[in-house]
């Protein structure tokens, strides 16, 4: 069996070594395609592989067509909006993710962005502290829960909205559950996004919603750029000079944000949330183990497609 790691944004070396050990212990060969720039490179590399490990890399019909022996793809991470699940099913390929494995890394970065913004991007002027501030967590999955855990250490007053999570789970974490998403934005000066990108969430963070935020509102996005309606946000930042936006996912309209809203906007140049050695090791090794479990024992835990 041959396993390919195909990552535009490479894992830490130590994670690759861990994945290699898992594969070799199972008697599998490991191949590596890192920092590829053309889709064609991926199409050629998948031609003879049985299993594929990716991150945010696009795995579409062309990839499945080119990968004649492919049996399983594991997205080493949480969000799987980069993988065409219907095509996977049509090609008889199992798709999995590794939920929770990189969530601490992402949530720590949310605070990195938050502190940078509330300290005015370190421009020397007095900022504000997180202690006692109302924090809104939009979607209470693995990352949202880690954000709540860290926010407690900062002494923040924590609120969360999640249509799919019970209020008992939030209350057990010391988080105030919010029933209507609008109320989260009305209540909290800082809102941190942790939504997956789906047809339901796409562009759902729009003008009307963010405009509900109190004065000096700060929106933090370590989720996906697509969940925010960028045109709306551009318009809103123009209409409300008190609002700020910090994101780990460079928007399509990055240049407009930079040009029009200096001092109120920041984006990391590359998505860095999950880019720690620990997250790479956790997600990468989990991916390798899931592949071995599926190929040797038919274990389908974490399977995403039918
Ligand atoms: C995820 O969905 O797991 C995170 O957004 C991390 O994505 P990455 O592996 O592309 O950094």
C-alpha cells in the first residue's frame, strides 16, 4: 500500500516522521508532495496511491479520476469543505477528517489576533484588556470549546451560540448559552467565529448581523473566509468607524480592507491557526492511524461520506 501526503502548506518535519513511522509499522510506503504549485503535480502524484493525507488541499473530481487506486482520503484537520464528498462516494473512496486534533492551536491563535487588535496593533496608544469583556463564541465545536477554556483564564464573560449544541454542554463549561445568533452579536463586544463552511453558513456573517455589535466591536475569524460576507463587511467598516476585523484567512478583498481600513484590519499572510508542531503531529499521526485502521480493519470512525 502507498500513502501520499499532499500538502501545499507542509507539516512540521517531526509530524512527517511520526506519520512515516505509523505507515512503516503497517508495512506501507510513504510518499511526499509538498508545496506544489500546480494541480497537475497533484494529479500525477496520486496516480498510484492507495491513501491520501491532505490539509486544505482541494480534492475534487479531477483528483479522484486521476487516483485510480485510491481507497481513502484523510483531511488532517477539521474543516473538509475542500473535499468533494459526492465525488468521493461516486469513486468509492472513503473520506475522513481528524476532529479536535488541531483545535487548541487554532483557539490559541484566536487570542493572539484578539490581543493584537485590542492593543491597537501595538501602535503605542492605550488599548483595552480582555478581562471582564463579553466574548461571543459563534459555533461551539472543538475550537469554540477551547476558546471558552482559554477565555476563562483571561477572566472574560463568555457567551456562545450554536444551533447544534445543547445549552447544558455550554452551561457545564461556565458559558452563557444564547438562543438567537442575533443576541450573541448584540451582547458581545468581541465575537470569535468557529463555524464550518457549509451551504448554510456561507456568507451568513453579514452586514445586519455584525452591525448589531456594541461600540468598538471586534470580529475575529479563525474559521473560513467564506462564512463572512466580505462585501457587506467592507461596507460596514465604512459605515461604522468603531468596528475592527482580524482574520487568519486572507479575504478575497484583502487589498481593499488594507487600503480602506488601516489600523482596523489585519490578516495573517497564510492560514496559521493549525500551523504548530503539536497540531501537525496530532492531526498527521491521527490521519495515518485512521488510514491503517481503515485499510487493515475496515474501521470507519470519522468517516464523512456515505
Ligand atoms: C482545519 O479546518 O482543520 C483548520 O482550518 C486548519 O487548516 P489547515 O490544515 O489548512 O491549516
